[in-house]
């Protein structure tokens, strides 16, 4: 969903970029200190993935825009600029909530033209970020997808996913349901600094165990791998060992991408916390969004033997050569759902 061309005759509280027709209200609550919710009524729920994206799905659903996980490396930060919001603190604290998305989705899935193609959730911002506890959008989305016979997948860092296991378990008997958990960092200090709004790594490992105990085959995205900070053999060995012990079936790992506004936001953090690494990053990334091919090959050479050692099935990834190959609605590395 993209908002443009707002014209205001009076101040109704809507931010620039939020369509007056869709804007409902702005909400602040003590339970979410520092976070502002902008409730809107969306006109569509299904997002078409552009042709040529080389993804195992053609449709996505994003219940919210912005994410209180506040991951410094998040690839989706640039999408907030479509709302005339900044990709830094606004992305972390100005959350746009599509309050009617489940009803709109059900209507779209009920059309005769709908072919029951796979739908992915978690491709832009996390559907199980903290705000889901307030708005409870996902139960309606899961029911709509299941009732229509539409297979779907969910990628999340949010342990709130466990709440919906009573819905997901019977859904998996009706349609194909893919569940994946993102766990990129084990070190507690680095976790608090780089992804301060996410559940702890331990909590996410416990989520993997809960999902596997419920009968799901769980994939884990050990990504992004952050050069010089999470790419050591010791760290990767520890994290692959932990997710294997938690019952994960497969994993994927790939180097961090720094596309668009994410690059500046991350490098500002790096300059503050690890200034000695700036030179290395200039060599690894140059002026672009991606690490050098040499680094990618080196990382694969480190990751693949560790996956085999821990009995984890490797998941293929599609790594584009240029930023223009990547649609803003989805990240190619979500091929772990294939």
C-alpha cells in the first residue's frame, strides 16, 4: 500500500503521505512508549510481486508498515519513505496499521479470479511485531487464507507467533503452511545494540522448539550475516548448533545488504560502535549495496560445512546483482520458503 498526493484543508492528524481517504486516527498508548500508531483503512491486502523477482511466491500481505523491532540493518527501511516518513527513527516508531486488512483480504481471496497461489507474510515488516498483540490482525488473516484454500508462509522474529498455533495447526491440515524464524545474532550485547526491539535470541530459539513440537518443519534465517561481527566460525557454529538443538530442519545464511536508506542508518551505527571497521566496510561494499563476490564465496565456504556438521538442510538463496532487481515488497532471500 502506498499513499501519495494528500491535500489537507484542515489538520486532521494525518501525516504527509497518508491518504486522507484511508486515514482513521493516530494512537499513542503508555504500553508502547515512544511508538505512534497510524490506523488506516486499506483498499487492498494482496501485493503482487513484480515479474522476474525469482521468488517462490507471487503475492504478499503486509498488515503494517514500519516495525518496532528497530533492526539497524532492516532492508525494508526505505519503504517508509513512500509515506513521506524517514527510514530511520520514523520506521521504528511510526507504525502504520491496516486495521481492516483481514476483511479486505477475505474479499479478495473470494474472487473467482483468485488462483490460490502461495502468499507470503513477513516480507516487508514483521507481522508479529509487538503491535500485533494490540491489534490482533493475524488471526483474521490466517483464517481468511485457510478458508480460501490458499497456501501461505510466515517469516518472523516475533515470539507472538506462538499465540496463533491453535489456528496454524489445523490450517496446516487444509493448506501448505511454511513457518520460518529469523535468528541472526546470539551475542546479547550485539543483539541489544542492533535489534533492540526484538525478542531475545533465547526466546526465538524457544519459539523454534514450540513450532517443531507442534509438528511444523521449521526453517531458520540466520541472516543477515554481518561482516566482521557475526561471521566468525565460532559464532556461526554456535548459532547453527543452537537452532539444530531447537529442532529446526533447515537454515539459510547470507551477507547483509545495505540498500538505499538502510546503508546510511547502519553505517552511522557502525561509526559510533565500531569505528575501526569503517575502512573494511568501504572495501567490502564500495559504493554499492552488496558485499564483494569474494566475500560471498568465502562466507558460503564457511557456512556450508557447518550446516552439514549440524545436520541442517541448506536452503538456496537468490542473490541479485543490482538493487533494481529487488522489488520493495519482498526480499529475494525469502526463497527459504521454497
